[in-house]
C-alpha cells in the first residue's frame, strides 16, 4: 500500500469495524427484545460512510437518512451518544427525541437523519447555498439510497445545486434495493451516475465496498466543490447484508447474489489489502468490543426524559437577533413619528428591503422574484429588489419542494431566508419540506437546531378557478413547530414580517390577493383597500397577538385576512366587536377570551370550506374554555373554489352572510 | 458465562406466538455470533434466526414444533 500512512489505514479499518460491531450489537439487542422502536442497519455498507467522511474535515457537513448509524460513527459521533439515542435516553445525541432514524449531532457536522426518502437532498443543497452566499469554505455530503433517485426531491434539489454550482457531494449508496424492490424494477437506466450529466455536472460510479476507492473519489469531489466546481454525484455500489429494517428476513435477495457480495465484504477486503497483522486486528477488535460493551451497559441505565418534558424543544425561544424595536399591539398609527400611506405589497417590499439592508443573512428565494424587467414575484412584492441586492434575490426554477427545502437548509445554517410561493395552492408541493423538515428539525434534534425561516403565500378566491384560490391556512395551523400569521392590512403585514424574521422559528405568512394593493398589470379586480399609515420608524407586530378592530357589546366576530374587511362593513349596525385574529398559530386566547366573555356570542368568519377549517379550531377552543359562550361559523360551503363569478361570489362569505350569521345567533339565544 | 437467547420479536402483529421449526445446531456444538442457529415461523414467513454470541450451545429450551411468546428464553450459550 503506497502513499498512505499505516496509522491512517488502520484508522479507517477501525472505523469500519466499529460500525459493523455497533450494528451487530444493536441487532442482537433487538433480537433480545431490549431495544425499543425499529432499526435500519448498514452492515456491508461500512466503506461508503467511512470513505466519504474521512475525506471531509470536521467543519464540513453531512446529511443522512433513516439508515444513519454508520454515517454518524464515520462523522465522529461517539458510540455512547448513539447507543443512548437508540435507547431513547436523555443523554442521546438528540436527547431521545430523534431515535434510530434521526441520529445526528450539529456540533459534529451531522444533521439528524431525514427519514423521508430523498428529503435530505434539498436540505443539503440549502446548506451548501448558505456556504456559498456567506463565502464559507465548507462542503456538504448528502447520503441517500438508490430509492431516492425516483423522488422529485432528488430532481429539484440536484438541479438547483447544479445551476448554482453548490459545494454539494451527492452520495448515492446504491445497494441494489429500495426496501424489497430491486433497482432494475424502478429504473430503465440503473447506472445512477449517468444522471449527473443531464444536469450538467460530473458523476462517477465507484466500488462502494472498496474504502480507499471511495475515499479517493470523495477527496476529489471535495476539492472540486471547494474550488467552486460542485456539485458532484458519487454512485457507490454496495450491498446491504442485513434486513431493510428489523423484521425483514431479506427473502427477496437471491442466495447467489448474497454470497457474491459476501465475498466482497468491505472490511475483509480492506484487511486483506492492507495485510493487517493478527496483532493489529486483535488490538483493534478488543478496543472496539470494550468500547461497545461499555456503551451498551451505560445506555441500558441511561436516564430517560421525564414525561413532563414532552413539549420541550418544539419552538426556539431566544430571539436570534436582539432588537430594540417598538412593539405595538394594536396600533392604528404609531405613537408619534411620521407615517405614510402604504398598501400591503409596498409595505412588505419596504420591510424586506430594510431587513436585507440591516442583516446580510436575510435573502429571498422564490420564482420570478429577481429578474430585471420581471414581475417581482406574482404580486409585485419584491419588485426591483434585485437591483439593490443582486446576490440575495435567489430566482429559482419552478420547484417548490426543492426551494423550500433549500430555504430550510440555509435557515438551519443561520441564514434568514424569505421563501415565497406564487400561489398558496403550491404549498402542497412544498409541504414535505415545511412540515417534515422545517417544523420538526428543532424537536428531532433535541432543541439544537433553529430554523428561522419566513415563508409567504398569497391565498384567496380571485377569479382563477380551483387551483389558484384556496385558503391554505387550515393545512398549516395544526403543525407543531410552525407559526402561522395572516395580516389584513399593510401595517400588520410589515410588522409581522419583521417579527417573523426575528423569531427564530419557521413562520408562514398568508397574504390575501385582494388586499395587496398591487398596481398596474398585477392589479386585482374586486380588490379591497388594505393600506395603512405605516411609520417610518422600525416596528414589529408581535406574533401571537390578535387585534380588536372595533369594540362592540353584543357579539364577537372573529376574522382574518379579507374577512376582517367584510366584517367591518356590518359591525356598526350589529354593534359587533371585531377581532382580527391575525396570528393563527399560536392563537391569542387572551384577547379572544376577554371579548367573548363580555359579549357571550362568537361568530367565526372564514374564507374556505367550513369543514376542518381554522374556524373549527377556534370554535372548539372557545367551547372548551368558556362553555357558556354561543359559537357559530360563517364559512364557505364544502366545495372546491369555483371559477364562474356567480358561483365564486356565492362561495366566498360576504358582508350579508356575516350579518345573517350574527343575527341568527343573536335571535336564537334571545328567542 | 451463560448467555440466554430469547425468542426475537419478529412477528408482524403484536402478541402472536412464534414457532421453532428447526434447530440448525445441536447441544454441545460450538457456535458463532451471526451464524444461523434456528429457523422460526412468524405470522409472515419462515426465517432464520442468528446466534447472538460466540461459545458453545449448552441448552435448547424450546424444541422444534413448539410455539412460544416473544422474549421466552429459547437457548443458552456458554461463552468462553
Ligand atoms: C417518501 C418516502 N416514501 C417511502 C418511505 C418508506 N421507505 C423507507 S426506506 C425505503 C426504501 C429506501 O430505499 P433506498 O433509498 O434505496 O435506501 P436503502 O434503504 O437501500 O438504504 C422506503 C420505501 C419513506 N421513508 N419515505
Ligand atoms: Mg437502496
């Protein structure tokens, strides 16, 4: 073996032995029935993890999958923190909140495993994007299986990594099977590295059971990425010598295939290649066995989280950017100071501009947002910003799943992305990254990750038929880890946007198309004036606070977005107290409670189907807390949003229907 | 030292008993961790179960044809 130091070679050998023995120990703990949960193990694939991670430095990063024990040990996590995590202990690398499928440790450069097939790829690309934007020398290696190739997340993440030359090594562990399905059944061309060329970068197939071959290929890829010539796709051919998960007897792996791969076992091959001596082997083996025996003994008695800590680590508490801003709960105009009249689109644009100027970590990412002569997004909010911030207006391909993943990855690395969709309806495509990654990473990592990600989405029925019209609030309000706001005027829009950027958690802001006040070609028919006197001074509108738009005595009308404006049209004649809920998650029960206890009647107005809406949640919340209050809802019927104006108008609650709903509840309780 | 090997939790459904169909080693045989030690029948399939330790198989507690609950001791291995 020329060119390599003996110590280096033995180090790689020991890592592989440690992984194999760790996995076997865990397997037998399962067979014994001592370990909870399920496991996905990597016996036979040790060379891919060790070869790649040896080529990385300690401040480089990896993302992993449900099959991540080997990646973790190769990246430098200790067997103890890993074993503890598998036992669900507080001392585990994710404090027992992650478990086998989500092992990781941010202080060691490993994001908790992403167990959604291919879900880690856009995330890794976003981490790489942050390194590029911040001129950091790090690279990211993203591990995934052959099964990931068929997912849209692979295509979207890889394409963006390619167009922006991101420092990302795409490490495909091709072990011939996705669960029980052979690659030949799901790919016409099963040479996975060929894919790279079609995206315009370099791919290579490597013997993944030859740790030196993997190491050398990874080293080359790292050098290319550091030099700005990423990404690189490495297809590592390997084989899983154990079941897909713990109960899988592998009956789909033909015996001769298994035997052929047994002959190519990465550890035995390397031992032969470096001509390991009996003494060296003995020394390493004894050390590994001792370490693991101790780890198992300690993990079995490691302390578990207490049940009272169940809700810990859902949200980040500390504000990531200390600020001495005016906080105003319910202003019409700011106290003192001068103001101007702005529409929502203008106010948002101003807020984004100020934040980008103040904080180099803030950037925008979305479709059609940074093209000179373009639109400034679908509703002109980012119009012209590319002139001032050419590097920080990231104009994406049409790939919502991908770029929400990139935004999440960048946020996780400390950036402050603002990601927007052109129409809220497209959030369904992005929802895996929003719900499974952005909202959960803090929890799964035992509170070590923050995702300060701001997301913006226009909603509302506006003459565009069923797929550019839905009120999406309902789908995101019940997601732990996520905050949701919905401003009805320009003052709130700017103030909530600023609060969101300083929050430290993922915040999704819904905006209504009829309220933007967009001008020119992007003006909307039926638009409602939502302009406000917006202060010149810096201010935020705190998340989690509702606003009383009109005080009244007889009934409380709860609304948000467009419905606030319609409710206000009939509030005087009904003597209604109108509450702009505005923060849909968390909900401000204090303000709502004070009002409904006073009026005894609550009418919740929602644009969107009545069944399963946010209104249902508010109604239940009121009924549970103040059972004597009468509650009803005014909402859309349970139909898709129609196109033809006559039906669309019947679909969307209006002032008359609100008035009718209020009169009905008042009559019922008095008659 | 004696290591007790238990019936592994390989059933798809909770609470079903698993049957030993065949022992692949005899009492007194030297055994190695990872070698197929017996065959069991789950509610899903017949599959092999790997030995969990290196040593000598000293006792077989559950004979082929018998069904037992997950966690029942099925064999004892004397570890050298
Ligand atoms: C989006 C998604 N679909 C399905 C699954 C269920 N599942 C878990 S692992 C797996 C197979 C993955 O195969 P591959 O990517 O080749 O990785 P390997 O298991 O071979 O390491 C499947 C289908 C999942 N976790 N995520
Ligand atoms: Mg696979």
